[in-house]
């Protein structure tokens, strides 16, 4: 068995190398696409959290007002 590859083996290695490089390029492209999607989702999540915090504050304020009204109505009876 020779340690020097034949021209056929060399061509096969070149083809395989080209296939692997193409697969790597596709994987890198997909990785970049997913990083963009992830960044967009993180932005959307941050916005949703801000909205949720605002809604919680409004609900807490309303709860406080309702408690005050209940207390006032209860004391009038």
C-alpha cells in the first residue's frame, strides 16, 4: 500500500473537500441567520417585558383604587 495517493484518490479528496467546504459555508450562513433571528427575538422579548411591567403597574394602581373604594363604601354603611 502506497503512502502517496493516486491521482484518482487525489481527485476524490478534492471533491470531498469541496463538498465539506460547501457544507461549512451553508452551516455558517445558517448560523448567521439564526443569530439575526435570535437578536430579533431578544428585542421582542425585551419589549414584551417592558409592556408587561407597565400593565402590572396599571393593574396594581387599579387594585389600590378598588381597595380604597371598597374601604370607603364599607365605612359608609
